[in-house]
C-alpha cells in the first residue's frame, strides 16, 4: 500500500484522533521533566490529496509539527496556582487559575472540540468531522505574534505562552478532561496591581447609568485595525475586558483584547471557499493579502463596533490608520512572527510575514471602506442622565452633532461628543435619549439628504426645531404621546408619537446585515419534464422593521421537456404605506416558449390514447402581475387589495398542427393570435393558523380572492373571477397527519381560454395531466394522509422519511364545450424525506383514467 493510500479523509479523522501515536495526549512525562517536544494534532495532516483539494491544506503541517514546549505544573507555577473555576465556550475548554496574591491566569485549549457548537441532530454526522477538520484553518501559534504588535500600538495585552499540561494530580476533579494536552497560558487581566477590569456588559451598564463614564474609542479603533491586519475575525463583545481608571470626571475604560484564537485564520479548499462567499459565512474568508469583503469579515463585531466606535469620524479613522501603519514596520512584523517556535516559523513564517505587510499596506483602503459601512447608519445613545443633543445643519448638507452633559440647573456642563456627518457617507442617523429629561435641539437652514431620527426616553423630553429649518421631510421625532414632552410644530418634523412604551425602546443589538442569497428550485412532472430554476433572495433591513424592511425573491427557470422558460418575482415591503400597510408585488412571466395543455373547454373533454400529447400543447407568452396593499388584522389574518394586469401573445407559427388551431377555427371571433393587454383590480384575504408553513400538523389555511379584468384594447372584453381554497390539518398522533383541502371558483363575464379555471396535475388533481379540464366554475377536494415512518441519522446528514397517500377529486362546469356530469378521481401515494430538516422533498405517483403520472417537487402542495 502506498503512503498516499494510507492517508485519511473525513471518515477517518475520529480514528486518527484516537490512534495518533505522536500526539500530545500520548506522551508520558516524568516528574523531573521540564519540557516536552510534541505535535498538537498530527491527525490533521494525515489526509489525502483529494481531501486537501476539497477542504484545504490550511495549517495542517503546523499542527503536525513537533514543537518543544514547557511542562506546566500547577503547584510549581507562579508560586503555586489553584483552580477557581472551569470555563470556555462551545469549542474551547479553559481553567481559571489564581496565585497566592489573588492574581488570575487562564489555561485555554489550543485544540478545539466543535461538537457542542453543532445542532444536536448534526453531531453524529459528517458535519462534526468537517468542522473538526477545519480547526486546522486556525494557526495554533498565531496568538504568540500579537504581543509585540499590540505593544507598539499602546494597547493592553496578555502575553500567551504555549505549554503542556501533564497528568497532574493537582488537577483534581478536572484531571480526566484536561490532562495531557497543549494549552495557551496567559494572565486573565494584564494590568497593574490595584486596578480593576470589567466585562463588556458591565461597561455598557455603566455607560447607560452615567454620562461621566467614558470609553477610549481611539484605542478601540486601534485594536480593531490590528484585528484586520492579523486576520482575527472573531471579535465579539465577550472577547474583550476593560481596564477601569477613575479620573476627575468619572470612570474611564481602556480596551483589553483577549482570546486570540483566530489570528491568521486561513481559508483554503473548494468547499471552505464556497462557504466564505458573501451570501453564506464571509467572516471565514481567510488571511489573504487583501480582504475580499471587509464588511463580512467583521460580522462577529457588528454590534461591538457600532457601540464603541460611534464617536469617531473619518478624520479620526485616517489618523489612527496612519498611526497603525507607521508603527507596524516591516522589521517589527518580521520580529513578531519569529516569536513562533522555530520549526513552525520555517513552515509558515515567511508567508505570514509577507501577508501581514500586504495587509498593513492596504489598511487605509480596507479600513475606510469599513468605516463607510459603519457610517451609513449610525446609532448614538445617551445615558440615564441629562443630555443636550445639538444638531447644526450646514449649507453643504453636512450635519454637525454635539452632545453635552447638562447640569441639574439646566446649564451645559461639558462636551461629551462632537462629530460631523456627511451625506456622502451617512444615510441615516439615530439618536436615543434614553432615561431622564433630554433636550434635542435642531438648528440651521441647510438641507441634508441624511435622515435623522430623534428618539426620546421615558422622561419628559424637549424637542426644539428652529423656524428656519428646511429639512422637515427627513427629520423624524419619536416619543410618548401621553407624556409631558415638548414637541415642535408638525410642519417642522414628522412626529411619530405613540402611547406605547415601545416608541422609546433602544436595542443596542438591533443591527442586521442585508442578505443576498442564491435560490434554486427543482421539480418533475410528466408535462414539463424536469423543471430547473435559479435566482436569488434579497432581504433589506430597516429601522424597526421586523423581520425586514423589504424582501425580494426572483427565480428564472426552464422546463427541459418543452424548452419553456419562466420567471417569477415576489416583493414584500412591510409597513411601507402610512406605517400600517404592507406593499406586495408579484410578477409571473411565462415566456418565451411557454407551453401548457389545452384539451378544450368542459368537464368531459377527450384525450384519446392514439393522440399525441403534443397535439394538445399550446405555446403562448403570458405575464400576470399585481401590486397590492396588505394589512394584518391580527397575527394570523391578512387582507389585501390592489391593481392587477395581464399580457398575452400567441404566435401561430408556434402552434401549427395543434388542437388550438382547430379551436381557433371553430371560434373565429376570439382572435387568439392577437396580442392582448388586461388591467384590473384584485382583493382578498388570508387566514393562516398553521403551526408550520412547510410541514403543518395542525391549524388551517384559508385564502380567498376576487379579481376583475378589462381588456385595454380591441373589444374591451371584461371578466371577473372568485377563487378560494381552505386547508385543514389534523394531528392524529403517532406521527399521523391528515391534510384536507377544498378549493374552487367561479368566473363571470367573457374570459379568454387562458383565463378560465383549470383542473388537473400538480396543482389540484394528480393522476391527470396539467390543465386537463377548463371551465367557468371549478370545485376540487384533496386529502392526504401523511405518516412519518422513521427518523434516520446517516453519516452524511440526519432526517426523516414519511409515507404519503392521497385522493384528489374535482370537476369543472362550463356553459359551452363538453360538459358531461361526473367527478374526476385521482389517487396514489409516495414518500417524502426531510434531509437535515432543511428542506422537504416529496415524490408521488398518481393513478387515474388518464394513466399513471409521477411527480417530484420541493415542499407539499398544501
């Protein structure tokens, strides 16, 4: 067997973790031994070339390289350390230690265990092995490079050391979980004796309580710029401590970055690179010479940066960027990287150094791009003490903001914040007064494109807008209607007052990224063949827009059997009109080569065995759209009304030798081959009490709508249509669900053949061809028995499998055409599967007098 054949891939990783003979856990230590040479996790390097292609080279060779490190003994370290508590996150284990003087230290694992970070149903699957394998993308010695760099920038920092913790009896109850492993050892709070530190939550509480509490935001920015240079993407609020210093004003906090586990995090291999795209997990884009998506890279700090960098404008950023670039010299970067053990440096040091230099050189471009991302929408919160928020609108469109502390007597005390906002960078500025009485003062005759929202607190606030103010359309004031607030005239600002306390609510973690994600659809039926569609979902966020300000879904698709194309668009804009009405837009385009069946009109139309289905297929372009205003009248009930339109065009050359030509000859006055436009109105309601939309087990869904259209040219034919469907779901227990649906409609006026009600196929009558029967009236009933057979946990993914049995019954009525009495009956069954509970795929076979027809689709029909 060749060496390559002996290498492992994902399925062998767990075995490698257990059996690796040269791993840290396999070492034995004598009582006199003060050092050991060991590899942290050689199993990461025992994978095939194919594995490396798909999952990357990463730092596998670094994890597998034996490195000399000090043996760490609790009773001998720092005069003796005792364990005070166990800590760690979802992937890291740690021990908090304390010496005789009370100074605290931390031992934190370098190797990670991702199992707890995964949903429980994914833990027995390949997902766990993949995530475990991708720990190799983190550099196990990267944290050692940080101290010289932080020191040069004047930042507080710990000085980590890589140590080996043997099977030490002093571990006591933690011996089994912590012995025989490699750890980072460092001070928990690297500050001078006599000073205190707080966590981020405590600092936020103090900032809210008192405006004399301040944060060194320039130091925060300096630390965050260093994060971008060294590629540390995991900088959420828990990754910081804060040194507290008291001066003549109050508490002053300096940041202490900690937990440098993700320094130099790389991204290699096909699958990780796909996973780091903007629409998935861009924070994992990796330590390259250029940050591809700086906004996505900083995802984990999305709340932190908006809380602790809001005082600083572009010039402040430029100064700090220049300082960081000046301090991080080539010589310093090379020296810092050499802090890693020599064998490790020989493997990755030169490449890391060149990447650091490139990222430092490009820092101004990357950091200013990120500044503009932060500056686009800015939230600034006051405290529970008195403040004055002073806005001065400048002739060039800028807004100068100054915030003052106010004495009890009402006079200004000192300046708390001063920043200028430019419309080139800022679209929206939100000021939250929070507690106590605040003054919001707006002055200046300049016009600005910046939207300003002033949100008062729970006490009596005063809003003053000078008479020469010329920007009322972009100034919005929020406060209690039933309070003692002093509000300006309605012509000077938009007043958003309410008796609900939510109007004053401030959520420091409300920011959400806009999301652009690819979308796809797939299906199969006998008429269209395989249906493939691709597109995107785009979600736009907005102020107090829950769950979003706008949602767009666009799909274009192709039916392989008929060469037909289709496109759909759905747009939803919650509370867009008068803060009460949602706007909905739907567009369904069936073109070019749209193909649908037409067997004639009536309940008894024939489909002779000897006749090809192609004869009954009709090609025409059809576009249907509507724009509606929607209103929720409760959490489950929605009404809507709006405008609708239709476009139709049939080319006779596409329909030569088909039934539609015979129908046209029999009805010469219908002008089937002329282009037609229709306009009309639509209104309806939806009642949805289902427990789940994808796989409901109880509740009901009722939708009804009335629409009317008039032809916009020619003879101006008019028609109207009333349609309704009601779905009921009953949970019988023991994994049994009965799903019922009754639907139908009626048409009045002069509809064209493509505007009739159609019965058949995937929509309402399985076992029959799509669009099998057409009429002015229609009624159908669908019933399904859905029975979950079993849950499964495979190595690839977990899921569940179920059985479906169905019976569909329906008919149409028509004043013309073939209208034999009788109900059409289709029945059948199949299976459904829900892989990883992410999507439901179901396939069934339907039987009827027309034949046997298979169907495959995503999601249930109802």
